[in-house]
């Protein structure tokens, strides 16, 4: 039995649309297929997606509250009834499970940044001085990052580091949101990102769920104010930069202010300064020190899937 055959066999035994996790569980429990890899859920999810993308008439898909449910199309007779049951089950699930929080997304986002060679650190607003003061509300972003230039030749690196330290690294500001559903939310969050990133070389607004109808307005704001937009995915390595950020010089006065009000921000900037000032033979050890200041991250799909399941983050 192939993996696709086992998926179809599993769907035969359900009298309602089901998630890829339920299908995977049924396949494993009934030993319909032996998975060679360590991420059977990811494999099943990908192949279910293939059924839909290739317009395979045997499998249908429904979406309910950002989650996809699959069924055999030949069982359409139970569909309307089963969807009523499904909606009630989702309501009950919401009563017993807490929705994921904005900060639950941080580890996914820092995993994405790490894959792009960016060192990143979460900066908690409540840890800043005068954090209850509304005038300090948009003082700094959720996450700060730094990316160092890389060249194939060490001589080029040394020359750049000696003559143009400002070009040796980019310091980046990120504002993270769960969702952007309306024009009002877009403008509110976008200008929060504008305010929070005045000090950085680059600034981004990051969201897990973005209403497609807002793309045109995002483009207009991006052209006018230069803040980029990133769509974060549950599999962070599939995240997309929808609009690039415009580069600007660092604002040292604002950096000084943020170093004063937030200790973790200060330590991160301090580590960057150490790397910029380090002799060549100490650069690697300085990078290791910086990494200790950074957020943890995932590299394996299995770890990411388990985390999303634990935090109730939809994976499709």
C-alpha cells in the first residue's frame, strides 16, 4: 500500500471531515503504512495538499477556523450533517483549549530568521523602564535582529570591517502580530512598526494571518514609509517577505534611549559592538557570545509540528 492509498483507506473509515493529524494517527495506529522519516504528520499534510492542488476528484477539503478538514467526495451525502457536528466540536474545543498567543509565534519567527543568517532577540515591553507609561508604548519592537556581511574571501571581510563598519552588519526591527484582518488593523500595526523601527537599518511588520485584500494598501504604505511586510508560516521556513524594507542609517540617539530603558536591548547592542571591535581571531568567539543572548529556535520539522500542536497554532 502506498502512502496515498493509506490516506484514502483512512478516510474511508471516517464519517466526517477530519484533519491531517487525525488521518496520520489512524494510519499509524492501524499500521497502514510504515513511514521512513521522522515527520509522518508533515508527510501526510503535504500529500493531502497534493490531492487538492492536482484536482484529484477523490478527496475534498473544507476550511473551518483556519484549519483544513479532508473527506472522500463519494461520501458527500453525510457532508452537511457532519459539518454541523464539526462546527460544534470546534466550539467545544475552543472552550477547552486556549488560543495561541502572539508571543507563541516568536520561536517560529526566530527559527525563520536563523535560517536566513540573522541573530534575533525578543525584547519584552514590560521589562522596559516606565513600561506602563503610554508614551513609551511603541518605544521598541518585539524582536531585534542583526545580520553580518559574509564574503567568500577573508581579505574582503577584513577590508569591509576595517573601512566600512556601518556596512559590515544590518540591524533590523520586527513588530509581530497574529493577524491583520482590516484596513484599520493594517494602518494601526504598520505605524506601530514605523514608530518602533526609527532607530534601525531595516524595519518589518510580521503577521501570521494577513487578509489578501490588503495587499494593495500594504504596497502603498511600503512605498511611502519603507517598512517591509513578512507573512509568517507555521512552517517558518516557508515564510515570505511580501514587501522589502527600505534601508536607512542608524539613529544613535534613539539607540541610546532604548539601551537606557531596556537591559536586554542594551546587552544585544553591546554584543554587536564587541563583534565590530573584535580582532579577527576573536570574531567567532564573539559571535558565540551573541548567540547566547539570542532566542532559541527550531531546525527540525518534527519539533516545529510538535510545538504548533502544543500551542494550538494552525499548521495549514
